[in-house]
C-alpha cells in the first residue's frame, strides 16, 4: 500500500492483487478462480470471501502446503480502508490453517484492535 499512488491506497485493489499473485504461482488456484463471475470484482465487500477464500478452499483440497500473504503499509490505505480490509480478511480466513497473514502498519488503534484476536469482535 502507498499514499503516493492512487491505485495503491484504494481498498478495492488489495484482494484482487493477492488473488492475481496466488493464481500466477499456483495452477490449481488459477483454475478455481477461472470460475468466478466477472462482476464479483466490483463487489468490494465480498472480495475476501468470494475472490480469495472460496477459490482457495476449492484449490486446497488434499493439498499439503502453506501460503503467506503479506500486506505492507496497511495504514496507508485511504480512510478506513486498512481497517476494513483487515477485518474482512481475518473474518474470512479464520480456520484456514494453511493460509497466514502478515500485516505491517504504523501504529493505528483500529488496526491494532482488529489484530487482537483473542475475543476479537471482528472474528465472530
């Protein structure tokens, strides 16, 4: 993420970028993503569930691997974008043990609260 470049400070590009990177490095995931309706890219609030998690679960059946998603400078997303995308990701990847998330950010109270997993209201 970056404040300097409009495309890198908009929440709507985060999940599609992650999906594109996974698809480019994992053929089975690429096949699972191919079945997604094109208009789903416009449904920003459903990105984590529909673009990332659903194809991930489909592609990972029987697999023995781990993936790490790294989001750098999450605090540089506009408005509440960083908080909202993190909340969406944490809620949707909970229970998927082969998918890990690493986030960097300047101190941001909402992001910190969202990451306090134990008892987090965002993971329910």
